[in-house]
């Protein structure tokens, strides 16, 4: 009998407790939060990308003719156009990540020879919504944060065929760290000179990629690789 | 003899009626107590809304992110979303536009007790599944003592950091709920998720 009383009492207490809990006076405040992220995006603009001695140009003098250029003044800047059309330069832009923007450049030098010189210029454009800074250039997998910042003779020599002898000299018109706000663009150019130790009978080809970072993350490693 | 009995009976009946009449005429007075119970109200509202991004974008502290140039790239918008029948704000909308890794605004929401009964924060937290912790880091800070007397206020802060692993061009959302109850029923705050 006592057990029945205890059970009934406990049940009643639980019900009362539930009722009290359910009837607690409350008021609720709410906050909805939406975070809409932006986009870091840039591209090599196809139209303004130009280069000297393009393959297919008719022989002749001038920037839009096919006669070769010679790095006559090396290590000083500049070149002299020759009276022969022997080699040529071809540039192709590639959308490496399939986002619709050209981000990689493939350069191929045909039938060239020591002191052959060419100049490639491009325009890069911030088509995203976040300010960016031009961070580094990747040439055949190698990262460069600075290329010959001050003097031509400090240009980077590249060994394209891995024979431990430099094949071309690249001098980068410095734009590392340049900041681009959305819709802004910048011109970037670089010179190429074929070196004495370049291999004969070889198409010299390499790939250049440009990387930018959002402005608030820009930093240059103490020692570039 | 029969007549005497009749007289006696009438006399007794008369006495009885007199006694009853006396009883009916007893002096008395009644005291009345009317009781009115007027209940109070547990009622809170968002009283003030602020965001730390009022110009240059705030960046995640103690990190490699920096905004020395004072750029204003992202926007933090905090505005009322739902009002009660008396025009008090009961739901706010926080929108971060064009956010990016390192962006770290702090939203301060002021709660006011607009009722008549002291309240305490009973529980708070994320509803509807929380938030994407691969993209965001969200920290809610409430006062140590959450008791609010009528007309009293306190601040709640929501610290939102966009992480490096957030995706570009993406919308992330989460909902928060803060439940206040009368002070004498709250033992401790619980967080819900």
C-alpha cells in the first residue's frame, strides 16, 4: 500500500514539475547572420598581351615586323633590331584552373640563338571583389618573389633543359607587391635573352604563372626559394 | 381542560416565534476583502545594435592578416528584422558583405529589459544546425551576471572571423537565439546548439 502511495506521489510531483517548467515565463531574442564572401580573382587580359618578333610576322624593321632583335647592350637594357628574320617568339595564354580567366602564359622560342632577344608585355586585371597584390611568379615550377629588382645583370638565369647550364636570362619589369583594387589593372613586362649555353636545335619553352594574394595577406618570405 | 391545553400550546408557539424573531434580528457586520492580482511581464528587446566595422576592416588579431592601409573592403550591416506588436526589436539581421579570410568584425547587441520583472539569461546558442566551422569562427560573449532589472541593459557580443578555408563567392548563415526568463527561475545559463 505504501508503495502505491509513493508511486502516485512521485508521479504527481513529476507532473507538477513539468507543468511548472512549461509555464516558466520566457522571452526570446533572435539574431540571423549572413556572411557573404567575396572573390579574389584576376586575369591576364588577352588583347593587350603583346610580344616582339611574333611567329608569323613578315620580315622587316619595327615592332610589328619579324626581324630579330639582339641583346646588343647587355647587361644594359635595350636591344637592337637586326636585318634578319631567323627566330621567332610564340606566346599562348592558358586558363589553368578553368575559371574562365587566363592565368598562365606559355612562351616558346623557335630557331633562336645566343643573344636573341624578345620582350613580352601583358596587362593583368583584378576582376574579383577583393583588393589583391601581385605576389610571385612561378617559372617552370620555381617561385620567384623578386626578379632583378634593380639592375639587368641581376636577372634570373633559367636552365630550361636541366643540363646545369643557363639557357635564357629573364629580366622582369618589377611589379611585385603592386596592389590592384577591383577593376584595376597593371602592365607587366619582361625581357628574355638567349644565353651562350643554350642548347642547339631545341625549342626553348617555359611556362609562367602569376599568383596574387588578397592585400591583407601579402608578405614576401625572408629568403626567396 | 381541553381549552387550557389549547391556550398553552398557543403560548408556546408564540414564545417560539418570538425567540426566532430575536435571532433574526441579531446585529452583525460583514468585512469584505477584494483581491486583485496584477501580473508583471517578462519582456526583453534588442535596444542597440553596433558593429566594430565602421571604416577600415577589422582583421583577426594575433595573426598574419593585416590592414595597415586601412582598407574598407567588406561591409558589416546590423539592422532590425522583426518587431513585436509594440515596435520593439526582437530579431536582428547581421549581414557581412564581400567578406574574406581575416575579416573579423565584432557585433555588439544591447539587450534591454522592457518588462516589469527582473530577468536572467536562461540559455543561448545556435539554432538550425549551428554554423560552418570550416569557414567561420563565431564566439558569443555574454555578461558574467546576466540579470537585468526593468530598464536595465547589457551587451552581448558576437565575434565573427572568416577563416582561410572559407570558400569564395559563398553565402554562409547561422541563427542565434537568446532566451531570458524571470530571475527567480534561472539557476544557471545553458548553451544550446
